């Protein structure tokens, strides 16, 4: 139950931040056509589904995740399911819990095309009682789910 509440709270906080920052700039993206969408945690699940929809709407996408094999499979699936050109998809192997890793991925992707939308979808869970979960697992969970390590230059 606590995991669900935490995930819902994090999602609502993310939406609130998007609303605050978009309100300040008065930028509204009316279409994803020709926009560059960077998605973390995009090798499966919601991230992969989001990438598919963005491609169907004409976007360029960068999909990012920790596992290179799963990312390659995701690219193949995206090309097959959307009938898009493989040139519209870039993959970046990165771990969002490590600042250097995700910063490098974002910067490399930005060199390909300026990023219009960043979707922070990566997340992990570790089950167990708090006092039984190793500190390394707790740190990874916090770093992945709560800290945002993207540096824009």
C-alpha cells in the first residue's frame, strides 16, 4: 500500500512541476509531430507504450533504460508496431540513479536533436520490511524514484 501511495504521490508531484514550469513559460505543445521526446524507463511497460504513441503522432524519441539488450528489443518492437523509420528512434543506455550516467545520456540525446519533452518514467521497487531491506537497495530506490539527475547545458 505504501508503494502505491508513494508512486501516486510522485506522479502527482511530477505533474504539478510540469504545470508550474509550463505556466511560467506559457509553452503549450499542441502536437508531437517533429518533437523530440526523451523517455526514461522505456524498455518496457508504460515507457515503451508512451514511446509507441509518440512515434505514431510523428515524434522523434529517445528511449532510455539500464539494460542494452532490452532497449534493442524495444527498438525492434517500436519499428514493427509503428511502421516508423528506425532513424526516428535513438536509444541511450543509462541508469537514472547515477547522475553521470543520465546526464551523459541526456546531453548526447540533445546533440542528436534538442529535447522538447522529458518523461521521467523509470522506477524500481524492492519489497520487504524497512529494517530488512539492504541499505544499497534503499539508496537505489530513492535515487531512481525521487531524485532527478538531469543536467541541462
